[in-house]
C-alpha cells in the first residue's frame, strides 16, 4: 500500500468532548485546573481512561500530566472497539485533527513498526475509534511539538506490545500511553470488587489471568506490565473510580483507573517521596491511640499508599529496641498496615509493656517496607546459606507451626550468615542446628528508613 498521508478527521468531537475550539479549550483547562499533582516526578508511560470527559476526563488529565516535557513522540495503544482483526494496526494518516488543531503522526516510526514488528496499515481500524482521539486534546494542551504513533491493538499477544515498548524505550524522547477503561456495565458494588482485583493485578504484576473482562485494553496493559516486571519498574496508582460516582447511576457502571510507570520498585519510590510522611503517620497513629482515638486516618492520602503493602514499624528509645511489629505479606493497603503496625509496636509487642505517654516523647520510629517474599530452593543448609545475600536479604523461615523473620537491617548485628540463620532458628523456637525435609525459607528485600535520618 502506498501511503496517502491525509489528515484523520475527528470522530467524537461533540460526543466525548466539546466540539467548538473555545469550548473544548475551556473544558480541558478546567479539567487540568481541577486535578492535583500527587507526585513530584515525571513518567514516560501511563495508563489513562478514554471515556467522555464528563466521566473520565479528570482522571485522564491526571495521568497525562506526568508525561515529561522532553517528550517528542507518544505511542498511544488503543483497543479495537469497533472492528475485529488480528495483529496491530497503524495508519497512513499524516496527522489527527481535533478542534484544537492538528497532531502529526510520526510516519518514520510507523515504517519501522510495519517492517519489524508485524504491524499493518489499516486505516479502517481507526474509523470511529475514540480511544486514541480522546487523549489528544489533553495532550495538545500539555506538551508542545509532539508527534503521535497511534496503534490499534487487535487480536494479538501482549508480548507484541511489550516488544514495541522495549525497543523504543531507549530513546528518552519517546513516551507511551495505554488507553483503557476497566470493567464494563456491572452493578456498582460488583464493579468495585472487580476493579479492585484489577488494581492489584496491575500493581503487583500478576496479570496471568488478566482479560478484556477486566479492561478493554487488557492486551496493552499486560504488555506494559510485562515490560515493567522485566525491567524491575513499577506501576504507581494515580487514581481510580467508576461512572456511577460521577453520574449517580449505579445500575450499569464503567470503571476507570490511571497509573504511571516509575523506573524503580514501588517501595523505593515510596521511600524517596514519602518517607517523612510515613514517619509522621506512624507517630500520629501512636499519639491518637494514647488519646483513645480508634479510627485514625490521615487526610489526602497519596494513591500509592492505598496500594497493598507490607511494613514493619520499629520503635527505639536511646537506641534500644522498644517495640517492633510488622506484616510479612501485603494483605491490606499500605496506609492501613502502617497505622496498625505502629500501634501494635507501641502497645502489642508482648516483649514490652504498653508504651506510656512519657515514653512516647522519647521514641524514634524506623520503618521497613517489604517486597513480596520469594521462596528459596535448597537441598541442605549449605544451599540455603549460599542463596542468602548479607545486608540485602530479609529472611523468613518456617517449619510446621514454627516461624520467624529477620529484616535486612538485622545483618548489622549478625553479619555472619551462619550465625544469622542460627539466631533466626532460635527466634522461631527451633534448635540452632535444626533442619528437616519440611523446613522452608523465603527471602525478601526492604526499603528501610530511620526517623533520625530524615
């Protein structure tokens, strides 16, 4: 096919967003004015919803604001809503028109996608397709001089999406938008349950059973998640809600969610941006418990702290341990885990009496954020010791009803691997030299920060 390089006319102006240029500009600027910036950083890949602006425009604007100002090309992956086909479709348009002007297509990149990534020229896939178009007016008011690479994802493997992201990621002027809504047309309560599972799947990179029932852009989301997992990156929640919360009609709702990719682990990101906030939250949790306030929850909690997380909270007085309680597995929002563990460290550690008001004035608070534990494979104790990395790994051991955990910071007191493991066995109630066929061990990493260092 010989490229024609014509302009793609807008299909959903006046339906998904305002048709008149002045009205549309006012609408987009109104969306941008209504959102907050939770994170002081930028991202090169986001998941953004694509419903009408009255429904999900605020969340889309919240996501797209994190694309960095150095962006020159934006790959927009859209599901195929209107026509079924195999593979991925690109276009031979020179640009896309919106009431705010033209957005050029990077046809040089399109040529590479056509040649090396199995994409095909198929303008018909773009006819009436809203999932690319609705992103454009927001992008036009956020970034100047950009080109787009619109891709409609049909019946294909998520690995095909991941390969495109991986190939073009090296050029830091490239950014990526995964255009997707979440569950469709369930009752309000059912949608909340389904979308909550989707949030956790995206954030924990557990997308093996992720399907279009979870999100219309499921294939592209899986591609981004696979790329993130392979690169040791993380997806950080920006926000989530559904149409019932906007319209009031909760009979058949559509779910919306937004995430950004960060080039670190989630816990590293939290430590970098929110360590001080977390220490303050833990301190306030203990303080309110001393005042017998049982339902403490801080206002304006960042969305990343609402993701599932596991933490340990350690209290010290004059450098001496005064309480330490935590969670090995992430089973509740991190904010709830921190509040609970801070109170339990103060009042529920059976090694110490409950913390007093006078002691509270003297405590320092340290926090560890734990990664998901990974089971260690070994045949004997020597194999287990070989698998443990001092000063990096936290270790959990278990045999029947006996279990104990040491955080990575314990290596400061027990730098020898054999002594570390023997001490951990004693903590679990096992003999120092215990070993059996049912003996299990797991390792994890943690991000550790001290109140005294902040």
